[in-house]
């Protein structure tokens, strides 16, 4: 299983790619950051993040993707910027993979160290040891992304409890995971289809699947879901 961990950020987005074998052992495949220049406008920086994430996913074709949940700090302005970046990351990931999971900072620390308030140095030490790296991953955003991926690797046996579409995990009712929505199922099916050597030009947004999505979500008649089918084109 190949897992991509993402630490969202506008200026610096960290990513870590790990592989988990049948015996539960992990190894690092790659890690690093996607950086956007502060001189650029917000839309351009978001487009750069999308392109960077897509290249990573195209290269490693992950089975699942884990991301850190966003918590606003005292600096609300920074939090909003990170929220923009996280939204782009979620959108890109659901298009390319569809198997998305998220964890709070405390859950990540708990999974790796057994202590929900472990400091950054402790997390980095565990990441370095578990992945048998020669040195602590740099920069910190990349190390954090590897930690997120490892957290999912340890927690994946709990299935959909940490899936992005499962809202029970924050309501004290984790006994029955909410099934994936029709949209998520279509996205996952489309991503699976697109993993062939030659990607289909229609992907998950073919006319047939658009109709299924529209019927399942009550969006029938709206052509903004995926690509508009030929039947919905303006005939003027």
C-alpha cells in the first residue's frame, strides 16, 4: 500500500510518500515540499499547489491519502490562507485518488508516540526511526507530512472511521462509519479507471456517470457537475 501524507500550507505544503508492506513495515519513497512565492497572487499560488500535488500523485499513484485537519490558531489571517491551500489539496486529491483521510494533530502525535502532546522533536525522532532514515527529514513540513502518512498507516485498520466523508468521528459515535457518498464513490471509481497506462479522456466525468451523480445528489439538470455532456451543450 502506498500512502501520501500532506501537511497543508500556502507558502509551504509538505508531502511524504511511504509504502506499507504486508507485514506492516514502512519505508519512505519520497518526501519534500511544494513552495509558492509570496510575491504571487493568491489564485496563482493555489494553482501552483494544485500542479505540485498532481505531479506527486501522478508519479506515485497512492492507494490512500492522509491529511492533517485544520485548526485556527490566534492568527486568523494565517488560518484562512491555510484553509485555501487545504481546499485545493482536498479537491486535487479527491480527483486523483478519492480515498481521503484526516487526523487531528493530537491523533497524529498519539499514534506515533503514545502521547498526544509530544513535541516536534519527539515526532521527528520517531519518524526517522520508523522509516530507518539516515537523518531527520527536512524541512519540518516534510517531516510532518511523513508523520501524517505513518499515522494513517497505523490507523488504517479502523477503516472508514477517519475518512473525510465520515462525520461520526467528531461526535463521539465511532461505532458505525457513515458510508461514502455517491460522489465519493464515483470519484474513487474514476480514479481507479484513470490509473491505467492510458488514461481515459472522460475519466470519472463521463456523461453516464454525470447522470448517476446528478440523480444521486438531486442535481439533475445542472451541467456544472463534471463535464457537461454533449446533450447539454448550447444548441444556438
